[in-house]
């Protein structure tokens, strides 16, 4: 005799902590990616300097966004990642995006 299941199975990927980790990781990614360019642009405008210093930082930002998109897009559609809950998938990909962006920022030379 089969008994009906009235208890809903709760997967580890549905924990609420994943939402906060996703928010934190994508916020760090955005700050690392766009922070230096925006800071240089604001300081250049405040001191009435030419925006020539912003151009190398903008190139690094474009490299960061392009590389993160090139790596994370196929990974997002991978079958193993697609099986995760949405919040867990977003958190794990956010941590990977932060690592990629930070790596590009650290290893980009002064004359990019």
C-alpha cells in the first residue's frame, strides 16, 4: 500500500542563505568591475581634468564584462548547473564572476 506524501522535500539548494550570498557576490562583482572607472570619471570631472585617465580603466571594464559573459553564459546552461535551485545557481555563478573580474583587475597591466 502506497502512502501519500504530505511532506514536501526541502533541498539544500533552497536555503535562504543563497539569496544573501548571491546579492553579496554580485554586488562585489559590480563594485570591482565598475568602481574604478566611475571613481576616476567622477574625480576627473570634479577636478576639471581631461578624461584621458578613464580610457584604460574603461578598457579593463570591457575586458572584465566580456570575459565574465564568455565564461558564465555556457556554464549557466550546463546541465549540472541547471539542476540547481535558482538562488543557488545565482550565488555560485556570482562567486565565479567575482573571481574572474578580480583576476582580470589584478593582472591587467597599467598600459591595457
